[in-house]
C-alpha cells in the first residue's frame, strides 16, 4: 500500500496545481466583477444618454475598478477611436482647462509610457521611473510617481483605451497585477466593443478572439521590448498616415494623430463621438441562459411592438423569433451563454406583437451579472 501513496514531490506539485487553479479562478472572478460594474454603469446612464456622459461615466468606473484592484490612488485613462483619436480622457491631476489637457495628452501619447504601450500594443511595467526612459516627467505634477503599470485595451489591432496606474513607491507593480489587469482589459474591450462598433450605420461584426498581451518591464531600447508593430491604418487615399512623432517607434506603427492632421507630431485631439450619441436607437437587452429577459430598454420593446413590462412576461426572447429562424438563433444564444462561442451575431426575422414580421440584427456577448452567466448586447432594426 505504501507504494501507492503519493510522494512528497507529487504532493507538492498537486498543491501547486491547486493553488494555480484557485488563482486563475480568483482572477477570472475579479475581471468578471469589473465587467458587471461597467454594464451597471451603462444601464444607470438611462435610455438616452449623451455621448460625453456615457463615456465619462465609463472612464471613471474603469479607473475606480483598476485603482481598487491594484491598490493605487493615482491613475489616468484615454479612450480612443479606431484612428487613434482621443475621444475621452481622465487625468490623474484632475480637471484642467481643455487646451492644457490636450497638450498634456499629446505629450504623453507621443513621448511617454502610454505612447510606447500604444505603439507596441503590450502591457508596460516600470519598476522605477527614475531609471526608465519611457516615463515622461511632466511639469507641475501634483503627485509623485516611482512605479507605473500601463495597460492597453485591444480589439484586433485597434487600441480602444490606455490605462496608466501610478504609485509613489518603486516596485509596486508585479507580474501578477499585470496579469489581472490583462484579464480586466479583455472585459473592458467587450463593453467598449458594443458602444464603439454597434451603430445603426454599421453591420454588427463578430469580435475576434481576445488578444494575448506581452508583459514588459524593459525600457524601449531593450532587445526584449522590440516587437513587431501592427500595420498602420490607411487614409482615405489609401496611403499610410504619418507617425505620431520622429522620436516614436518605427514608422510602421499606427499613428496617434487625427485623420485630418497634416503634421507628423500633431497630438490627438478630442472630438465628439457621434455614433454614441445614437445609442438610444439601439435595443439593449440582458437575458439568462434560457432566453428569459432580465432587462430590455424601451427601444428594444418598441421594435417588436411591446411594452417593456410585457417582455418580462414572455417565456423567452425566442418568442420574438420567427419559426424559420428559431433553431439558428437559439443555438447561437445557447452556445454563447454556455461559453462555447465568444458572441452572438446574426440577422433574423422577428415576430412583432401584432403578428407582423420585422428584420433585425442582433449582437451579444457572454458575461456574468450578479454571479450568473448572461447574454448582454444590442439589437437594431434592419432597413429593407
């Protein structure tokens, strides 16, 4: 019997495996909680939020969650569109006049750690800001920074957001924190994907697999930090747009300048993201695994000719799907909620309350809401 008992080494390895599984479960739970908080923020903004209100609320909630998870007090965030234009920003120094804010944002994105992270599309850790060229010391900083963690939020080769977390002591940020923020960034991207991509003017795309970020604590001239830069976006004429600055990484990297900018070093500028201003034209919904509604906004109900309270009384969202499309839609929803696929994205013929049909397009992603798996997404009427 003694020969069948595990050895000390085997027990140690099993214990390590259990600890690893526990740590992964904890990490996933923390990241899912952040996504739930962001979804609550979106819903709390009401049925017809302004672009600036919604983006500002999301940006502040993202930083609150990131600060809590990494035990920091100072942080900043940039939300960007696919051209690299900053559409919302929250600075660690607080509210300042717009001209000064835009100047600071431009400097950081061109010469600071955030710019390096944008170009390389990987997490950057600075253990000591006095020894790392990537850290840009700005004049009049009302805080002290000795270590920093900068995290990109990615969709394909587009950077949707850049989060910079700062601490007054060196060596505060470790790889475990970076891994946690990587998982959080994936959830943030799912929420931003709905807000940035899904407008009545665009087809609803299937999101790509979540990108894997490289984590680097090396300065930019280190061999470890040299990674292949993505293909630059194209201008309307088909030629590559200029690089952010002459001192930036190679010119094949994506630009931070606006499409209308004519100078390579022109900083990103703020503008109103009009697609988000039309968010109220989309039907928002949250359903559980069997299709039962736990939330639907008035626009969703109106598309099908119902009142919002009537949707809650339906057996499931599949009651709104025509018989010919029922199997395809229900299969997509079931697979997504069970984690077998990353999203639901399709066009189908729906049934209105009066019996007439309506062609709609639906998009949804799986998340956890109050600890349970749900499908959250948007739906729009397709013009025929």
